């Protein structure tokens, strides 16, 4: 039974690596495309999120590929960045590439959230809750 | 008063960038040095932590330098990695470079912990607590 | 006819991106595996080449994904690093992962060499030739 | 005499690391600033060069910090990217940060050019010369 669990974990990790690498790639492609198109596509907030997301996806993949014991931390950060990035790419009039990027971000977010397994570093406090509430949804 | 606070925040962010970049650099130098020396220096767990730490410090610095709204997440992950990396370099017989690396990790950990401002993503659960307990001190 | 050429170029670029990303990934996996196994696997020269190769492959992929006009330069550097890294992984008794890594390095080297398209920065000089001759084959 | 040369080389390498890391940082800061300011500042070509330059400077610094035998290749690519990036930031009406970035790029270019020591990978050919001529000055 432990063995079935280990196989499942191995499988989840492998999928998470795929999702991180796919998301990393699509964020970079979408970033280049948005820059090229300009106008509303090149909205600074979105460009920044795409850069953030590409960077943390790459780092998260590195931790997973190395089999790092601390991958839950980078997976957590990755999930937290993928969410807002997906939201920034999910627009009514989003073109094909941006939509594909949003989907990759959602898959990566879900996968990384599972791999982050309840990271809970610090006791909650009101100031922190406020700061969290100020962050983009 | 709000202004004094803003200046303090700006100042903390600037220091955190310095600490991340300094830690990134020392981890890479120490990694090369440990590889070169071999034997006990090249203990796999330490080498892996040094790679982890260099990678997340670089990503954390990127988020801060970009003024990303999500830097608390990468700072949190960075603090969580710097701690174990410092511990792996704080050894009775550590040489100069490894000691300098441990100190840089500790400074970066402290600075990033403050910048992570109480990230508290998920309700605690026993499984998560167990996983956390299994991590290197 | 120019159009067929453009399609071919587009196709080569796409393949080069795949090869860089695949090589990046396999180098990181092989690095972790070698560290784990220790002994002759963890030979410092090989570990360093695997780190070098992972880093330049990632950067090369970024330039290509961004459609950077300067990608020939990073492709050139990538080809130059993939070659020695492949050689370090092509050993009589190499295990499956190391062999797969060597093959990924060779594919990436070939692809990047084509994309580097005759980078020729400086007039040759004897000192440079000597330095080049001192480098690992 | 060989010893004086070794000291000089060590010194040059140390300076080159500083220049790469300083350039990496200033490119990321300038990128964020240009994105924020928008308009002519956020000109796609410049943003792309700043991303290119940050990435290759980081990789070049990693090779140097690891003492990699192949650092001449990444230094060469770095010099080739720093030049155009400096040019994109050297504008009549450039603000303080952009000017500082241009200067950091020039210092890094010069330092990396020296460290690249006459990399001369391939015989010149007309097609390559043409491609090179098409690149941004």
C-alpha cells in the first residue's frame, strides 16, 4: 500500500515537472508576443506577471528535478504566482497564445498547490492577513 | 508617519535585494569550492542545498528588483531554503568560505522572512505538519 | 521560395527550442542522479559541466522563445558547452539516464550550432588559438 | 612571472564577476522602471534587450563563479549582448537609471570581451557576415 502511494507520488511529481516546464515556456512565448503586439497586450501588470511566472516556474522545476526536500516551498510560491498570471491572461478577447498560457498556468497552479502540501510557515496575524488581502486575486 | 513607514519599507526592500544577491553569489562560490575539495565537503545534501539556495535567491532578487506584488511568496520560499542551507554550512570545522556562506544565508533568511510578512496560505493539517517535521532543520 | 526558407527557419528554431529545453531538463536530472550515486558518478568535472549545460540551455531557450535578434550568440555558447557535456556523459559504462543526457546534449549541440550560423566575432590570434586548444575537447 | 600573470588573471576574473552581477541587477531594475513609465521608455526592442542582457549576465556570472573552463564562451555571448543593450540605453534624454544601466553594460561588455579571449569558433562565410551585419549595432 505504501508502494502504491509512492508510485502515485512519483507520478504527481513527474506531472508537476511537466506543468512547470510547459508554463515556463508559454509565459516566455506569451511575453514576447504581447511585447510585439503592444497596446493593451503590453499592459505592464501582465508583462510583469508573465516574467514572475516564467522565473518561478523554472525554479520550481529545478527543485523538483533535483528531488529537493524543500520543493514544497517553491511549489507553493509557484502556485501563488500562477494563479494571478492565469487571471491576467484569461480575457474575453484573449488570442490563442494567451489562452494557452492561461490554461498552462491553471494546470501548473493546481499541480504545484498539491505538491506544496499544506505549507504553513507562520502563525496568522492581522497585518499579514491585510497584506494578503491587498494582493491581486 | 505613513511616509516614514514607506521609507523604512523601501529601505528593507533594498537590503533584502542585497542579501539575496550576496547569498546567491556565495552559494555558487561555495558550491564550486566544495566540489573542488571533494570528500566530506562534497556531501550530496549540502551540494543540493547550495544549488537550491542559489536558485531561489536569484528568483527572489528578480521579484524584488521588478517590484513584483508577489514578492512575499518568493521571499517566503527563499527564507525557508536559506535556513537549512545555513545549517548545512555551519559546521565546527567549516572553512572561511563556507562560514561566510552560512552568514550570508542567515542574513538573507532573516531579511526574506520579514519581507514575506506572514504568508499563511493554507489551514494547517497533521499530514503537512509531519512533512514539515521531516524536513532538514 | 523565400517563404519556403522562412518556414524552414521557423521549423529549425522550433526544433532548437525543443532541444534546448530537453537538454536543460536531462542535465538537471542527471546531475541529481550522479550526486545521489556518488563515487565515480559524482566526478567534479562532470557535475560542473552538467550545471554549465543546464544554465546555458535555459538561457539559450529564453533567447529563442523571446525571438531575440541575438540568439545566434547564446546558441553558439550553448553548442560549445553541450559538446563537452555530452563527452562527459558518453562513457562505456554509462547508465540509462546518463546516456539519454549525452544524446540530448548532442542533439542540442547540433541544433544550436546551426542556429549560431557562423558567429565569428574576432580575428584569430595565436594566443586565442592556444587557449582554445587548452579547453576540454 | 607566471605568478604575476596568474594574479592578474584572478583579478580580471573577479572584476568580471562584479561587472556581470552589477549589469544583471541594473538591467532588471531598468526593465521594471521602463515598464512602469511606459510610452517611449517601454519600446519593445529595448525591453527585450534588457531581458536578454539580464539573463546572459546571470549565466556568465554563474560560469565564472563556478570556475568553469568554458567561461570564455558565455563571456563572449555576454559581451555581444551587453553592447547592443548599452546602445539601447544610451539615449540623449535617458534618465539616471537608464544611464547607469548603459554604463554597467559597457563595463561588463569590456570585461567579458577580455575574458572571452578571442573565441573564434568557425571560419567566416558570406552568409554569416550578412547575418551579423543585420544585427543591431
